[in-house]
C-alpha cells in the first residue's frame, strides 16, 4: 500500500492505494471507520499517484 498525501483535505484523513491490486483504503475525517474499496480502476489509481489532484474528496466520489 502506498500512502497518498492528504494535506489540505477537509474530508479525508488518510488514504492508501495499491495500483497492483486496484484497492484503495480511505479513512474519513468525520467517521472513525475505515472503508475498503476493491476493484477500483488501476489507471485511476496510477493517475492519482502521478498527478497532483485538486480535491481528494472529488476523486473518491468519482472513482469509488
């Protein structure tokens, strides 16, 4: 799992991704629960890792 920087995000506390398996692990600020989402597009994960996304919350809403 590779950590994604959540600096400046008001919705996401921590986020880790695995582009090989297509899984994303997200911890939201308002809820202490950890939500797992499997079978996410590997291209979307690689794009997130390479490019600096404006809003992680929007990425999560779009791809998860």
